[in-house]
C-alpha cells in the first residue's frame, strides 16, 4: 500500500486496537492520534466537522479521507492479504463472525468492561445498572458460543488467522475487566494464546511481542 494512514483512537478502546493489530500483523505503519473519550475530545467542533460527525472513534484516515467503523477499517487494510480468505464461502463466514462480534459480543462484553473499569459501578445511571445482568448473560452466551465453535479448530474460519479472529480477540482478551471468567472457556483461552503468538503481534498498549 502507498497510502498514508492515521488512526484517530483512544488507546483503551478494543475497537481501535483491532485496527492497530491488523496493521501490525500486515506490517503497515500507522500514525496515531489519541483522544480521551472520557473528556469528550471526540465531541469537539473540530472533530465533528472534520473527522467524524458521529463523534465516535476509531476513524482510519486514508490520505485526506476518513473511514469510521473498526471492522470496515480492518477490511480496508487487509484486502488482498492472507487475513481475508480467498474462498468465497470462507469470506462470508469471516464476515458472519465479524457481524456477530459487533451485534452479540461487543455490546455486552465491551460495554461491561467500560462501565466497570472506566466509569465505575457507583457512577452508573439507574438504567445502566438495570442492564448489567442482561449484558452479563448475553456476554456469557457469546463466549460459550465461541468456545463451542472452537472445539477441534484453531481459528474461527479456515486454517489460519483471519479478520474474524482479530475482531473477536480485541474485547475477548480483556473480558475479565467486565466480570467474565475466561478460565471457564478452555478453547477460547487456547485460541487467545494462538493469536498472541502470531508474528508481529502487538498488545493493546501497542508494544510488539517477543515472538
């Protein structure tokens, strides 16, 4: 790729981490611009007018164009790479798990992590407090489904890592911060280890692994 890439991110965000991990695995350099969502730094007139009028991150800047939505940005970076299967059905399977991550996984596991680790349970609204149990059940169901799918498999799709694994890894590996017991999901834990062992893997903090 010849484009220059800038990631507008909050480094605590798993959705931002997906893009950084995709880029790292593919050896694509990213310039990083950090925002603190807790301080409303993505709600400024400048950000809303230039970066993303929805006031959310991540946003992948490609030259002078801006691409919101983490999984779309991962796809853009990975087109033509081994992270996207060449088989048409496996491509659809990969997308299926990426949709699952955004619809069934992230709204529960990531939300509880954010509420409990960054907002604090004592600071939640009554409406948020009332949702904790439902999100805990839904997040547990998502992890159980992942664990069942991984029986006899190393990766979510095919025989090598794809964007499905990256999308699901981001918030799964920090799920304990949301009160989920990862030790209960043996196949998920083994899969987390395989992702972390990939060449050029970077942690959520952005540091390259020793492998």
